[in-house]
């Protein structure tokens, strides 16, 4: 724990947070390209062939 005098002289350095989604570049949605489109079966009580992109 720094003293008050140390904080007055140096101050606190800000931590830089690394973004979890760098490909979005701060946008909530962006256009993308589907690399694979396939069908999948849902979990136990339901049954169908769901299209997954």
C-alpha cells in the first residue's frame, strides 16, 4: 500500500485491458463469412435437424 506522499509524487498507473473480441473492433455486430453450414440434432426431449452456420 503506497503512502499519500508516494501517490502525490508518482500517481497510479492505469491497467490496459485486453479485448476479448479483437475481430469485432469495438462494433456490436459485424459482417462475417460462414466457413461451414451443417445440420445438428437438439438435446434430449426435442428432435429435428437444426441448421447451424
